[in-house]
């Protein structure tokens, strides 16, 4: 089964993992400096979700820098 890591703009439904909206947003840099981990389950999930999204976005930046063709929109129909 596949799950997609999505931003808080998406609803949390089957196959989509979005952060908890009613919790304080945890910034990765904030925890790196203080070396503390959120104590609540929702806070811990949001922290790990944020960390994972940062890794994924960094990977795409590296791939696009290495393979510039990925920046182009394909000229053919999606079907």
C-alpha cells in the first residue's frame, strides 16, 4: 500500500498523510538547536512529517539540478 506525504492543505484520508492541523507547527530547525523531541503523539508525528518532507524536497532539488530535463513539462498528452 502506498501513502503520500502531503501538506496541511490536503485532508487526512486513506493514502494521504497530512500533519495534524490543530497542533502547533514544529519546525525542524527549532528541534535541531534544542535537541528536544515533542512529547505529545501529534507533535511527534508533525515533527517527523516535517523532517520527511524536507528530505523529499531536498532529493527533488538534487535530481532537478543533476537532470535539467526534469524541469521541463512534457509536450505530449498525459493519456
